């Protein structure tokens, strides 16, 4: 049966994050012939719409997207391969919509299209989001995508449930810092650079023009408040690794004046009920356990933990939220370790020591 091409359609955007309305392009749409029916078996009264969705941001399948025949109960969620299948579709013409939480949270609207099916049809459709460069230029006008990228995401309060809008920190100040090497007479000099923005009413931030060829320190801090006594987390390190668009959420643990005891404030630990634990398995270049590696927090000399003979390093009593640590090992370059810790939970990770350094 005939299948109309998907027509890009711009839906109404959220006023809180009017970034971009992205078109989903139909890469291919193929009606599959129904199986031959015997005289004793009537032809199926319904059709099947199936296919896959490709995500240009990740360069792979788009998992968790909802594909729906608008105005009906017919819907399916894409699997790990980006595939979907909608069965039991009555003959007729339908509006097909695609939604995904990640695109939703960024204010990127996905379009709809029309599909016409007949009883017994099996329609195969391949969908794709726009190119990364198209999305980036829509997010940031005039962006030179060869050397710069877009860094965006949400700022959340540690401990808030995912999906809870009260956990988003509207008005948080988000800053990206990095170091550039510039010619200085006969050598190269270091110049500190930074970009800053303010999260919108939905707690979303967007930084345009972040270099995509160096590591960037990303810091988020809530709006100053009389009830805020301390902010212990909200720092992470991001390597865009030549990507044009990078999504990175930042979690901030904010302590009010009533939650911090004098001892906790002095020791730099979180209150008892909010403590998090980080357990690392430290290995060398060959993947073997590495003992004696130290984990340190920025601005603190005392190690948070030391890896044992099995390479296991345990650091407890940490505040929840996004954090950046330094892994130090004798004879090896320092290695940055980033983690987002949950209160009253243990986060585990496998890390390598830095490159071997010779005298």
C-alpha cells in the first residue's frame, strides 16, 4: 500500500527551553507483502508498522523512543537496537509521532508524519534524527563545529528522584573552564578560559563554543540563598572528544544550615544520613590490580582512600552529587576520576592509573 513520506513539522516548543525543533527524516519506508493466504484462511484484518530510529547525537540507535499512531492506543518503545513494532493496526491513514525524554528535556521537538496501511500489510520504516551539525547550529547560531561544540544538560539537586521537577535547580550558575596553549615568544603559554551561563526555569543549561579538543571542568552552583550553608559537589570533568554536541547532567549536593554539624563541616564529610560511598577497582595498563594508588579530592591533601593488594579503593563519608577526584599513583601521571554519587548508596567503577612516567 502507499506510504507518504514523513513531512517535517514544528511542534509548539516549551517556553522554558526554546532550543530547537529537530526534524526526523525518513531514511526508508518499504511496504512488505503479506503472506499468501490459503482459501480456507481469511486475510489478516490488521496490519503491522515496524522499523527503527537512529540517533545522530550518539551515532547509534535511539533507545527508549516512543513511536505512536496518534489518536490511538497503538504505540511501541524502541529497544536497544532502536527497533519498534506496532501490530494490530486497522487499515487506514495514521499520524505517526516520535518522542524521547532526552530530546524533550533539551527542548528539541520531533515531528510527525502520515502512514497509510491496508489489512495484511507489514510496513517497514527507518527514521533518523537530523545530523549533529544541524542540531548544533540550531542550538547555537554561528557555531564553528570544527573546533567547538555544545555542552548542555540539567542541573539537579542530589537526592531528588529522577522525573521530580522540584529536583531541578533553576537559576543555577554553570561554568566551563579549560586551559589553552598560546604562542608566547619562543615557547607556549597557558591561558585560562571559561564560559558561563545560567540554568533556565527548568534547570536546563546550554554552553555554546566549548572547545571539543581539550578536557573541560564543569561546575554548577545554585542561586545564593540565606538557607544555603555549603555546596560540596557540582563539579565534573568533561572531554567532548571531538563531539559537536555533548549531554552532561550535573548533580549538586546543597547543605542547609540545619543539616551541617560542626564536626561534619570541619571534616568535609556529609551529614550521616546523606553519606555516599565510592568503591574503585584500580588496575594498571595490563589490567592487573594496582595497589597503593591514592584518591584525593580537590583542595585536600589527605587521601580519601588507598587501593589494596586487590586494587580495591574504598572512600566513604562523601557528599552526594557530581564530583571530580584525582587518582595518584607512584610512577604514573595523575588521573582524573569523575563520578555522580547517590546519598546512602555505593557507587562502583573500574579505573586505570595514569600513563607511566619515567624520570
